[in-house]
């Protein structure tokens, strides 16, 4: 297992996708600074993780785990050891978790750097501390990690970086994901059940998908309701466990 982890982390250090992802983080922060310099204001309900491209960037970095690993024939070498395929999956899941944590850390540090150089009005963490509380950031990390691991699973199954990139684009941006869910709910209401309550369907989808961390509930007077453990942490953890089990089952049957 140690060899698999070392191999995954070695490829992660040389991963071009991760380098591009970190550059995208800096470009995102530059965009935030430009908007702030041109009159945009950030309120107490603005989230650095949820409103911008951080989820997509994390999913983009996950694409590189399978793309670089396929080029290095990582699975072929893993089959030489007992339980090599299971260890291969665990190491790649860990690599995605590390890349996601790195993107989160660089995103937050770049935002805080704006406040450190004398421009706190350009820092979303300073402008909206409740939206960046440790509990909410943990829930957002687990939710984004579930999306990133799903991209990894697609990459393991499809063996095509283009397919993984498409999935990353569709799943990595919470607003786009919510729009797709709304379209699905409306299609169900029109095609199957004309009297279906779309709002109720959306509530069900939000509860079973790792999205609660990106839903902001404003309380009087202008506060933000904390993310619940069930929707914010437990649901993403269940998804992560299910994705890991699916990946192990897939790789147990995949030809090298």
C-alpha cells in the first residue's frame, strides 16, 4: 500500500492538470480582485468556494489523476502485487483528496493574502466570515471531494480525459448542477406528473445529493444558518463510500 501511495503522490507532483488547476485558482483570485477594484461589493452571504469556480477546479485536478496514471501504466504495475488493484484504487482516491485539499488551501490563502496586503474589502473570507466557518468549509470540502471522486470514477471507467473533463464541467460548478436538477424536475412535472411539486422534488434531490453545503439559508437579521451535519457531512461521506466501492468493483474487472 505504501508503494501505491508513493506512486500516486509522485505522479501528483508531476501532474500538469494540478499545475493548471493552481494557476486557475490564482486567475480566479485575480478576477475577484478586479471585480472588487471596479466597484463590486461582497456581502455576508457570498462564499468563495460556492459562488466561483473552485469546485470545477478541484474536479479538473481530479481528471489529471487518471490521465497521468494511464500514461504511466499504473494499473499494469499494480496487478503484480497481491490486492494490488484495491490498493491502486485507494491510493488514487487519496491522491484526489490531496489535490482537492491543496486547491482549497491555495484558494483560501490567496484570498487572505488580499487582506494581508491591505485590501480586506477584496477578501471574501473577511467580508463573509460566517460563510467560511470551519464547519461549513469542511462540509464544502467533503461535497466537492465527492464530485471530484465521481470524476475519478468516470476517468477510470472511460479512460478518456475528454469524457472526464465534460463530467467535471457538469458537476464541478454548483450553480450549473442546480440548474440541471431544476431542468430534470421540470421535465418530470411535465412528462410524468403534471401536478408534481417541483419544489418538493428539488428538496429531495438536495437531500440525497452532496449539495447542502452550497445552499445558504439566511436567518433574521441577516445571519447565515450553519450547515447541518446530516446534509453537509454525512451525505457526502456516504457518497464517497459508495464511489469507492464502485471504483473497487470496476477496477477488479477492468483489463490492464
